C-alpha cells in the first residue's frame, strides 16, 4: 500500500484516495462529430501500461481534489504528482 | 511422564513449574517454557497426526513455524477452538487441550491409512483425473473427498475473544530476534533512531542463545554468553520497542508491513480473561531490516517421513533449549556440517549417537575433528536408502553412494535407531524480501536463493542467514558492515570482534537421493503436509507440465498451510535436475502473504457486529422505532420497511399502507435520498450537461425530474432538482447513489469543465424530508401551514415554496413519486422529528398512514416509475426504459449523448422495459424470474422480471420486466418457468394506474 503526496494536503496513505484511471484523456469537445470508432476510442480504449503510467487520482477521503500521478505500475513507485491542468513534469 | 527423556540442568525451562495439559484426551505434564511439541516429545510422543492423502503416521519434524506434520486443533469450546495450529509454536499453559487432526477414529488407528496401500493408485493429479466424469457425480464425490481431507474443524459459534488493530510508525523496523536482528536493532537504536524489533519467539537470541560450545566464541566468551549480555543491554535502550511472539505476515510496498502480535495465546484460560488475544500491527516504517534467518532443509530419500525423523537442528534445539531427548538412540543423516553440531550437543547430554551418515566424501572442519574424537562413527559418501518402523522409525538402511551420486553401490548396512536427524543444508527465509518486490539470485556453491542486492527495493536490507550467511563470523561481520552503510553509522564496537567458529569446507548436494529400489517402488516425500513425493514431480514433468508454477499446482507441492517452507527448494531442484535446467533460470514459485497463517479475528480486529459498518439513521428514526417499524438496510441507512399493526404480516401491512396512501393519505420518511446543494452562476449550464433533458429554462421555484447517464449512455441515477434562486439549486439523488453522484459531478467540474462556476455541497444529513401523499394531503398541509396558498394555480405540481411551520423554516416541493397529489417537506434535521409528529397529528382525522420502502416501491410500480438499481442494472439506455421523452434531442451535448446512437445502443433487439400482467391476477411473479417464449430446448432467455407486486388498488398482480425487443411485443404472451410450474404472462404498457395522471391534481 503506497503513500501519495496529495498536491493540496501532502503525504497520505493510499486508502484515502481512489484511482480514476488513465490521465490526459480529454472529453471530446464535439462528440456529435465523431464516428462510432472515434467515440469508442475515447470511451473504452485505455493503455494499461506495465511501467510508467499517467493516472488520475482523487483524494476522496480528504480534500476531494482530483490530480495527476505518474506511477510505475511494475513497482508502484510514484515519480511525480501534479495538479489538474498542469503539464506532466516528466515524459 | 518419562522423566528419563528430560535432562536436568537447563537454563530455559523452569522445571519447578509443572504444567498439566491434554493431548487427544490423555493427561500429560510438561514445564514452563515448553512448547506443546517439546512437552509431547518429553512424554515420548512422536506420532501426532496422519498425512493428508495417504494417512501415513506422521511425527513432529521441526521446532518452528515450518512444521508440516504436527498440526493440531487447540481447545474444545465451539467458539474458541483453533484449527491448524503448529504444535511447535504453541507455548504450553495450564489446561491446554489439543487434538490430532486428519485422522479418524484416532491417530493410532486411522481408517484412511488404507490409502497408503492404495498409493500406487493415487498419483499426482489423481483427483483431477478421476473425479471429472460424469460431472453429475461430483456432488457425491465431493462429500467423501472433503470428509476425508479435512484439516481441522472451524469453530461453530461466534468468537468471544477480543482482537485489536494498531498503527505503528517507526524509523527502523527489524524483523527477527536472532543474533543479526539483535545487532541491527542495537546499532539502529543506539544511533537514536526510533526502532522496533519484531521477534516471533517468546525469547530473544535465535539459535545462538543456546549455542554453548567452546568452538563458538566471541571476544573470548562462548557465543551464547556474549549474546545474553548484548540482549541485556538492548532491553535498556529507551527508543527501542521489542515485540516478542509477533510474526510479520506481509511486507507491502512503501515499507508497509502487517504483523500479528500474540498477546494471550500462551496464557491459561483464567489469565486470558478480558485481555486482547491478538493484535494486528499496521506498520509504516522508514527502513526495514530483514533478519528472518534460515530454516534447515530435509533430505529426500525413501520413507523419509516416519515419526522420529526430525530435522537435525531441531533435535539440537530440543536438547539444548528444552532439555528434551528426542530419542535414546539417535542417528544423523546430513550433507553438511550442521548435523555435527547436533551430535556434539547430544553427546554432551549423554544421548547415544550411533552413526552420522554424510553424503560427502570428505569433511574436515573443527566440528568434524571434534566428532571424531568422541568416537561417533561417521560414514562418508553414504546415503540412507530406506527406513523402517510404522508409527516410529526403528531402523535405517544405509548404502554407499556412487561417485556421481546418481546410484548406490555395495551392500546394505542396517542400523537400529529410534530417532533420525536429517539435514540437507539451509534455506534463507526470503519470503518477506520477495513479497516487497525484491528479486532473488541463485548461489550455486550451496544451492540457495538469496536476495539480489542490485534488485532490492530501496530502504530495506537483508542480513544474517536470510541473506545467505550461515557461519557465526560471516553473520556478525557482514551484518555490522552492511547495517553501518544502510543506516549511515560511524565507527562502532562491533567492527573488530574476535570471533571463533568452525568453517565448513566441503559441500555436496543431491536433491533426490538414490535408492536400491526403482523410484516407482519408493516413497521419497517432498511436501510432508500435502503428501507429494519426488515421484509426483517427475510424473508431472513427464505429463508435460513445464512451468514450476504449474508443477506446484498439479502436484500440490508447497500448497499446504506451511506454504512449502520445507519442500519448495527440493521440488525446484528435482525439476531442474530432471529437465536439465539451471536453478537460477528456473526461478522460484511466488511467495505470497501471509508468511504464517493469521486468524480471521486478527484480520477483522474490532470491526465485528455493530462495528462492521457504519449505520446511518434518519432524524425521525426514533419515531419509527416507537411505532414498531420493521427496518430495511439501504446501503448504510436503516429505512422503515413497513409498519405492521396488530401482528400483520409484511404483505398485509403493505397492502393496507398502499391502499391508505391512495384513498386518503400516507407519509414517508424520504430523508435518505441524496441531497446536493448547487450554487454558482453556471449551475443551469452544468445541469444541461449532466442531465439528458433541458434545464436552461427552468424558472425559479420550479422542479424538474432528471435522468443522469454514464458516458456510455447507460442510466446511472435519477431525481428531482429544484431551482431555489437565480444561482441556487438543490438536487436529489437516489439513496444508494448519493455519494457516487457527488463524486462524479465533482470529477467533471474539476477536470473537464473547470471554467464552470459551480459549487457542490452535500446536505443529505442536514435536511430531512417527509413526503405526504394522497387525496387528503392538501388538507393536512393546510392544517399545518394555514397561510400557504395550496391552490393548483398558486402552488402547481412540480413547484416549490419556502415556508415556516411554527418558527421552523421549511422548503416544500409539490412533487410525487406515487402519482398522488403530494408534498415533500424539507426541514433542518434537528426539527425533523417534531415536524413529522405535527404532520401525523394533523393527519389523524384523515387516517394518515406512515409507510415504508416496500409500499413506496409498490406505489411507484403501479405508475411504472423506475427505481435505478432495481429496474436498471447499468445496461439500459433511456430509450430501453421507454423514456425517450426525457432526451433533449435539441441539446448539442450532454454526458452519454453520443453513446445513444452507437451501433449497439440503437439495436432494436435490446432489452427494453415493459409491464407484465399474469393471466391469473392472483399470481405474483418472483423478481429475477426469467421470461421465455417457448419451453422447447435450448430455451432462449428473453429477459427477466425486475419489480413485482400485488396491487391492492388494482386488485391484481403487476410486474415490470426487461425483455428483448420488448417495445414491439405489447400484448404478446410469454412464459415464466418456475421450479414446478409455468406462469403465463402478457406484455403490457408499464403504467398500470392512472395513465392520464389525473390524480396528481386531485
């Protein structure tokens, strides 16, 4: 069970957070103009990487803020934490 | 008691305190400091159980947590009895009662023993291969298999013991109370670090504490004396916590560890009273030192499982620590020097050691020289080919090994003995290291997997035998050197100790020792608990299993409660030998938590009974209790289910309540519905995006029903939202969906639409809601608030007014979930019970009837209103629910809109919501029942019943269902096949009552 450094509250136990899946998937601005395949790409397709993955997390039992986490899924090491709307600090 | 098996002088056992206990009903005695195993051995009891599959007699084999055979049931109390406990770990206490497991009718005469003679018929995978066909027979097989395979019995009554959880934070956690753990803890604590030392024994010092021989010296003291002094100093350090009788179960990432602390299992019943039995420590530490030691390996040879065959180091501990002779005529069988230490200890205590059989051609070390001086015979280059004796070993057969070790040569020599010590070398306990994500490397010269220092997760270190150091000088010197770097220490007192010990020079390892018989005629056991042999592993390989994980599961090697602590290395070795693979490439099976079994009590701690989950009660709860409500759990809420009067059944109560609500007036506590307060200038735009219908034109003071979808187009939640002011709305959600809806809304606001100025606050608990419905509801509200204009023009359906009841502010919505003329009164929760009672008082003359969730469900079903989560299951679109009217087709976008015309969601043969009427109006369908068109096999399932009631207002049975292409099937007859009859139903419109909505304004 890992520790997450919430950008608003500081380091807290993982049990206070919930994971919202892959980050940086923007909701299309004009969904009506997308084909079924394009919409399905947004709706269903996720990378599920073994290694460095960009994720959305919510401090659900804390400040309830959403933010982004760069996590290595093979060892749970967290490489960076940054706020919504900010650019990833690493590639 | 056979006193002649005890030696008199002993530092660890208090022979002045005699303890009585019972084993299999027989009264026996031991001493303070004994374990159940040492006390049994002192009573000359070796036979303690039967093996799992062949029911072979099995005896105590070890002295620790790796014990595969001596697994007992402790205690008789149906609430407190503990199955699968290792006799080697139970400390003896007055009144202890233990029983053998897995034998019937008794350990001495076990009917299942016949399996031993049938064993040629019981190879690996026997159960898989045999009990597969015919499938319908499985139920019959299962009974017999489970009956004969039982490992202990579960308690049948609720556990009365207390358990506890505790969070622990420290700088350094040291796991293991042996010499390397003690040195690590001391170095850490002396540096001022907040240190915790966890030790699974009742005493500190590991095996060094009873290592009393001139060969092993530190600074001119024998190693045990030196260590005792270190321990005394250790105990004085204030920033060090020592947890004895505590075992680390799991090592997770980020240095989070779980440990079980045994607080009272070593105490007698009256000393335990009102004390916590076991505590789960949830430890978060900056650094971890793993000093978990090593366990001795057995040797794999024909009939190596008889009672009296014990690990050589365990024989040493029984004599040196417990003062118990495990036999009077002991032989030893080894591939390394450690059995020689055992021989020295036995010799010193006056136990006859007949012969040491060493598979090595040579052995010359300080230890072997000392043995040779005592006159004990050493047979070098020999192996044991067989053992004899059924309930106790009585002789061994010895033959010379060929040069390559693959076969035997020469003649058989037989030695009599009543106990055989075996030693196949040492296995570092790397379980916790690998659990934490560490990777192992294989050391070829002594065949051990040890932590790879380059693949060790940060902030942890393995030291001592768990890191592959087995000799005293290596253990101390490497521990001190590595801890110094790990903790960043300056020079310390342990760096230049004068250490004397024996050094092992020769090594030879043979995973499966040869016999003079063909392997098919031998029983070389690998996993003693699960009864798998080397033959089984070879068979699995012949049958094509390649992965070690598959071999493990097929043969069940290493799958017992001991998790293969003794067997895994040999299984790997035999697989490697047979397939010609290097063991390092083969790798190990996965080590999973817990390291040793945990009780369920420890895992749940205090979270039992009423503390299992939170209970939420409405502000009106006490009134419901006073008025004899039966309650239903809705999520964490306690909601009134129905209010039975004069011994009514639920059916009778619901019929009465439903009729009263339509004929005069009913009142419902609707406080549990989720309530979200929305404020900000963009709320109406926000509502437009999250609901399917249009919100921009909702006037202040008006209410609107909304349907919320997931982005995949499926109905997620529903409820009424009211516009309280220009930029102020209040949304209601379903009871169960409240928390998730709030999270979902926050998610969109924070991530997708941060430009919207909207603030969300949950006010579910702050406001209580009572819903008054029925043709007399208007009169009742008029009585409570005479000043309020209740005319249809002044206060129309789907509108809202602020008002006061006496001096209490209230929000009144004219909305209806029953189809009747209704009012929802919302007040601040502190006043709710009072206001509720006023409504009841005012309604008396109209027979106002409080009703619960069941009547609410019935009334809305009469109107065909859905309940999300009951009639929907996350696979239905608004169109599937025949609610196309609520989709704002002109709206450019809302959550889920694009999904409503994906190729899958526009299929016409989707399941769609319909009404059902039974041909026999008295017949009430079961919710969940399947709907079919014909009974001809294979039967095609068309859908299922989602809601079903007997409607007292229509005097017939009604139901809602989802049916494939249901929209097109109005009037069609379908069949509901039940266990012993078939019910004929007709598909109808889902609105059964007041289709024209006349009653809303009645």
